[in-house]
C-alpha cells in the first residue's frame, strides 16, 4: 500500500473503537482524583501518599510492564493484547472498590497500571499502520482524546456517585459498610470487563504495509518471548541472565547499587520509602532494558536510545507530562481547599473542562503538528514548545484570581495548551524508528513519560504541599518544569531532520537486514 493513500473506512472505525477503549482507560485512572479527599479522610493518609496512589503505584508498573507488552504487540496480535489488558485493568479497578487500607488500594492501583500498559503501545502501532504519515499525528491525537474524555467522565461520575451515596447512607448504615468512594470503583470497573471480548472483532492491520515493509510476526511463541523479556528486566534475575549472555552485568550491578543508595537517601528525606523504592525500581528497569536491547536487537537499540532528537524530545514531553499529571490530580483538591466548592460542582466543572478543553487541545495539537510538519521536519516539536510556554501566564491567573468562575475559565485555557503535545509526541517517536520497532519505541517513550511525569509529578507536588502547607505554591513547581521542557524542544529541533532521514542507514550500520524503499 502507498503511504500516501488515504485512510480506509476500516481505519476510521478501528480508530473509533480504540478511542472508546482509551476512554475506559482514563475513567478508571482519573476517578481517583475526585475521590482523593474522601480516601484521605477514610484511610488517614497524607497528600504525598495520595500522590503515590495516583502516580507512582500506578506509573512504575505501567512503565515496566509496557516494555514486555510492547514486545508482545510487536511480535503478536495487537488487538488481542489490548483486549486482555482492558479486561485485567477493569478487574483491578473493581477490586479497588473493596480495598480498606492504603496497602490494599496501592496493590489494586499497581494492577490497574499493569493492565493499562497493554493498551497504548499496541494502539499506537496499529494506527501507524492504518494511517498515512501525513495524517499520523492527527490520528494519534484523535486517539488521545480518550485521555480527556475519560478524565472528564471519571471526575463527573466519581463525584456524582460518592455524593449521592454519602447522602443516602451514613457510614454505619451503608450496604456492606461500603463508602461512597468504594462504590465509585465498583461501578466504573465492570463495564470494561464486558467490553473486552468485542475488541476481538477488530481486524489486525498489515504491519509496515504502508511503508513497503510489510511483514508478519515471525516469533512462534510471542507470549513466552514477552515473559522472558520481563524476567530479563527484573533484578536479580536480570543480572543472572545478563551474565549468562555475556552482557555487562557488573555495570548493571553498580547501577543497582547507585539506585539503591539514592532511594535510601530520598526515603530518609521524604519519609515516603514506598515512593522512592518504586521509582528506583523503575529507573533500574529502564537502564537494564537499554542494556538488554543492545544485546538482543542492536538496530532497535540504536534508533530508540541513540537518536539525539528522540532522546531530547522524549525528556521534554515527559516534563510536560509532569506538569499535566500533577494538575489533573491536584486541581480538584485546589478548588475544594481554596474556593470551597462542593464535590459535585467540582466534578461537573472540571469534568467538562477536561473533556471539552482537553478534546479541543489534543485535536488542535495533532492538526498543528501535521501542518507544521509540512513546513519543517521539526514542526511537531514546535507544538511541544507552544505547549510548554503558552500555558504559563494563564496558569498563574487561574491559581491566584479570587473569583472561582474566573479561575475556572482560565483553567480551561490552560487545559487547551496542556493537551496540545500528545499527538505531536507520539508521532515524533513513530517517525524516528522503523515500523517493526514502533510498539517498543512507544513503550520506551511511555516509560519515560510515566516515570518522569506520572510517578514524580503528583507525588512531588503533594510532597511540596505537605512541606509548605500550601497546595497553590506547590503547583507552581510544574510551571518551572515547563521552562526546562521548552529548552529541550529547541535543542531537539536542530537534529530531528538529520535523524529521520538517516534512520534506515543507521539501522543498517547496527545490523538491520531489511531492504528499505524510503
């Protein structure tokens, strides 16, 4: 198939189904934000622990399992990977509704992260095979609207359920002793389990067909390959396997020791050992994966880890995610604490803003990324730059203006800017690697976005809120992070054209055997 051929009707239907699945993904993920106040009171936990539940407990395992599940998507049937992931994360969301302690809820959130790791890399890969390059950022941005529709629905549904339940039942009279926040989880989880089998009706697209690189998965046992990949990432098994393969196990051991030392220091500083053990584990897995990929697939390692513009852009987009995830989680608490708005009103207002402004921003960002890409190979990075700088003045007004309606209006503008980057970020990754590597490259991209953005953003803002006693000042830290992201995009723009045009040559030099027609 010619890469310039327009997307088929089947491509658009598949995109619509995947958006629907992604909505479920973020309903289950974001509902915790509106329930945070009730959970904090019932479980007697701090802001930092809330940030851990929303961010780190979910994010680290989402990132770690994204690597083997990305490989499974590259080797096997991507549609089936998404279906199984949907069923599993929906089950774990349901189990969140029976949690009665911080450790139990943390374990359930870990399970949600593992299940959701199956979705995005496989979907990115499928959509890149269904849509031509000129429409790729738009298609991926439309897919990413599920983030904002799901986030808005999660906030609205969660607020409605918890307030109605709490009004109807006192804690001592509620059925089975369930709190409103528990019921919210029990309501939103099961529909995903019921939806999962219907995903098997989607047809799997030809991998690489649009770029003259059509190929079927050649591995006889993709699930075993993914399990082996996971085992090779987890210490101490990773050290044993690396030594048996003749890999740099001593370097890995030293890295593990260094990570452990930093985790201990940060745990003593913060008093939140779970946070830094989890983040340290994720960082060591990322380092181990880079070493493992260098041995098992040198061409993929060369393009994913040695492409300068991709590395700079990935960190830049991850810092945008830091600010974005921190805002998504803490903004409902901000309006409750500083403006005294009731939970139902916050859920409706922030839910509508997240859905409408987020939908507008992510769609606009995809369209701009494709339009700017026609003008310059660095065009998609311009969208990241606009995202990083454009939201800052509106954020300051939203945080400090005393009128809640004016504040919400400015926050809506912030959300438009804050959601511009998604399509641009994902399509940048897809353009800089070969089709057979796209799901794994997406998994690595999501690993950094998740570890730097989701695992650190909500927690550090929560920790600063605990230290300062002021959530508003803590949220300002995310704006400082955006300035660093802008500098990284400017640096990445200088080399992205050369990196994209040389991807085939660099892959060949690293041992790639395929012939390329581009």
